C-alpha cells in the first residue's frame, strides 16, 4: 500500500478514490448473474480487473444523435460486460 505524497490531506483523497474504485469493482461483480463469474471477479486483483474489463479496445462513433461503441477486440471476459449490462434493467425494476 503506497501513498503518493507525505501530505495527510492528499493521502486522504488518494485513499477515498481508491476505495471508490474498489467499490465499483465489487458492484460490477454483484451484478453478474452467474455465481462462478461473480466469484472470479471478486477474487481479481484491481490491476487485472482494469486490464481485462475496463481497458477494452473500442471505437467511439458519433452520429445520428447517438454515440456508438464498437468493440475492436474480444476476450473471454467481454462476455461479463454484456452479462452485467443485461442485469441493469432488473436492478431498476426493484
């Protein structure tokens, strides 16, 4: 656990941001429908989570009053993104 500077306020802000990032990873995992996938994401280190699920190469296309994201590379974990997106309407319905 490294902190960027020796200033208390700066370190506090760094820890708050790190805590929010970790919480977003856990929330993403909890939206997955399959228990095995959920456990895999929960056990991932944050660096692996970034490389596998967040840093997905895509092309941003703007046009027709919409923004389209076209995936340029498919890995085995991209299906987890789609599974999580499928769970979002169920979360809104209560």
